C-alpha cells in the first residue's frame, strides 16, 4: 500500500500541471494552429485536400479553413479573424492591401474562368468571346445563374456585364448567394448558364449536364494570390503562421504539387503554378 501513495501523488501532480498549462497537451497546440480564409474554388476543386496535409506535415502548423467568396475572405482578414488569405479577386485585394492591415501579397497560381450552359445552347454563345456571350444571353433572356456572393467569380461576372454595357435584371437572371459548386448544380438543374472557374467545373462535371461554351479569352484569366495578415488587423492574428503558410505555398515543393494537381484524374492540371513569375506575362 505504501508504494501506491507516490503513484497517486504523481498522477494528481500531473493532472494539476496539465490543468495549469505546466505540462504539454497531446496533439497540436493552439499556438500552432492558423486560420486560412480562402475561396470555395480551392475547396470544391479538391486542391486544399492535397496541399494542407503536406503543409501541416512539413511545418507543424495545423490549418482551419474558412472557404467563402474572396470578398468574404478579405473581410475576415480585415476584421482580424483570419491569419492568411488565398484569394482571386485582384482589384479588391489591391484595395485591401492598400488599407495597411495586411502584409505581403504574393502570386501563387492561375487558371481560368469559363462560361458553361446547356448543350442545346439556346442563347447561341458557343465559341464566342465572353463579353459577346453575355450580350447574347441577355438578349435571349436565357436563364443565367449568378453566385451573387461578392466572390472573385461574382466580381469577374460583374466586370463582364459591365464590359457588355449591361445591367442584368428580370426573372431570367437569378442569384444563389452560394459557392461555386452549389451554383453549378443550380444552373444545371435550371438548364441555365453560369460563370465558373475551370477547376471546380472539371471536378464536378461528371454530375452536371452543363458544358463549356465560351473560354480562352484574356478577360477570363483567374489569378490567385496569398496575403499575409498582420497584428495591425487585430491581436488574434498570428503573423508567424501566416508567414509559414505563405512561404510554403510559393515554395518549389508546393508549386510542383499545384502543377500536378488534376493531371491524373482530368488529363490536365487544374491550376498553373506562378510563384516568382511576372504577373503581366500570365495568360500570354
């Protein structure tokens, strides 16, 4: 019985130390966990499922992902509720960085947007450039399904309508307020058109009746940047975690993974790695 007393005391001491933070807890600590605010396209395409486990294995940082539209991701950064952003809305990003709460903004990768719709193509947009395609859709009052969520995709759609000299209104123009995957499904169900990033479309095309009808012009380039947040946005921001993620995603190993992603399943990469490139040369 006398030997049991030290064992009980040791157990009690260990529990007290753990409760007071004197002993390390099992698993990743809160100090090594960061919040990534990113777009639904990086999640819906499956890219994050490939990248994030490798990042965590290589750095020890665990990642909580908030997959929203780029506008919402930027707002999370503005409020200090995210440590690092991976987004694709260049004009909004530049405006945000100019406010001064963010740190560095670096080029990561690109793919492109495509206009998809029913095979029958009632608006007759097949093979047209994106701006003329938008004009044809509006003239035909064919169903167009917008994300309507202030995402990078939604911002690009609005730019295309503006370039076409149009403000879409009427029952033919519908908004989901949801991410890309959900919007693609709604458009297919309604035999409608929508603008999508190519990666999400390819990842979901087997379950969709929609087909690519307009693609390839410069207005459809889709560029992604990583933005580090700083404590100027709020005391909760972890700049060390932000820097770790940003440095990793532009590193050679991560860029190689991005360049391979999709090749085996779709016969083509879903994203083109761009770290270190001159952004003005993209899409050329």
